[in-house]
């Protein structure tokens, strides 16, 4: 689920995780605007004491022109500032929003993306003076000190990194992968699907209103798509009706299927770091066995004609979800 903000008093607050002032960073979230013609805060960093803005501010600057997203780094004399062109962010549908900032004073260090594509810009201002520290509360959907600038819409899968993500990573997030799929530099990723806790720091958010609503399609950590060693590096991540056979096995691979109606067969071994979170109605067959750090989720049967190497027991790095039968022609231990 996502969180719906009423535009009046709704907000979620988190105890400080870091000071983003003048720092290289990326902010990502899915947003759904019910209203896009008022000024409202998506992510705000407070100063210590929560009485003013510090660090950064990501907001809808709809009071100027509807549908403009702005990002500001806070500075003593002049805030660095970059604003998207008018009417870029519309109402009535889920949009992926991502912002990167190199932490410098030049506005060209700020980049705003809509659904993986950088937007065109309107107002652009360079920063002047020392950074204003953001040592206070992180707030989604508004600000604490006067409970205004409240966002009217929905938010899902926010993430914050202490580095600027690359183009491939930006595309991955716009393709609905959750922030936890890119753990390098991830410092803040509150889980609005199940609850409001930040999965990185462990800090729980304080709900000031908001209601749970339907979430956009999100690919969660563990279903991360990858390219495998066999079959010429071909990548499958959509429904495949004819089944897939690998004669050479897999190694050091991440795999995901959204649906596979045929069988998935491996002639070689599955070695470390191969991960499967999939639904395969035709069953799985492993001729060479499985070597640890493998995760499998499916609705069909699993048939092991080889041994389950390196698996004296099921550990937290090895999981199977099966609604069908598990069978093996050799001894296996699954505790």
C-alpha cells in the first residue's frame, strides 16, 4: 500500500538520519497528485529544533504555475534552486519522481527526472553562502513548525541515497524497482507498503494523519532482475510460454520471472548468488544440483536430479516457497 495525504494536516515525520546539506545525493519516490496547483512539500529537512528548513527541500511549486517540481539546497545567503517547466507533473496517475544533486552551488548540479527522463527547466538559481545544516526531523508531506505546505496526493516507495545514482539505476527505479534493490549508498527508505518504519535505519515514522491506499506496481528486493551466465546472457523478465532450458547452469547471477508457464530446466549447477523469486507453473528441474545462496518461489513442482550441494540446512540465505511437490533422485537435506 501507499500513503494518501489529505492536503490539510497529513504528514509523516522521521527522526534525523543524516545531514544532507551540501551533500551528493539522490531522492526517489512515486507520487500521485490529487492537486498540483498549490505549494506543498514532498520531502523536507528541518534544522535542529524543527523550527525552520535546513539541508534540502523537495516540493511542488504549484502556486506559481501548476505542475512544477522544485528542489532547493539551503544556503545562508541564497538557496540553490532548480524548478521544472510548467505542467510537467500532472494529476490523476502515478509518476516516478527522482532528483539528484551534487551538493555544489551551481544549479546545473541539480537534475529532476520524471519517469526516468530528465525534465526541462524554468527558474534556476545558484546558491550563495555557507550551507544551512539539516540536523532536525525529516518530514514527508508537510512541515512541522506551522503544519502547513501539506501535500494533497499519494506517496509510495521513497528512497534517499548519499550519492548521485547513475543512468541505469535511475531507469531501474523508474521501471518500478524499490529503493532496496539499489543498496549502495541507501540511507533512508521508509516502507509505506506495510507500515511507516524506515527499513535502513530502523527508525519508525510518526504518523500525523495519512491513510493507506492502493500501491503502484513495485518490484521488491529479492526479485531483482539480472543477466545470467548461460544462454548467451539473454535476459528474461516477462511471461514465457514455452519454457526455458539452460544447459550450462548459472553462476553469480540474479534472476527474476514475472511469469513462466512452461518448465525451467538447468543442465548444470546453480552456484553462489543465483536468486529466483518467480512463478513457474511447469516446475523446475536441476540436473546439476543447487549450491547455496539460492532463493526460489514458484507454484509448480521442483525436481532435483542432482544433489543439493552445500546445503546442510535451510538458512536465511536459502528459501523455497512451493505449492507443488519437491522431489529428488538423490539424497537431500532440507531442515
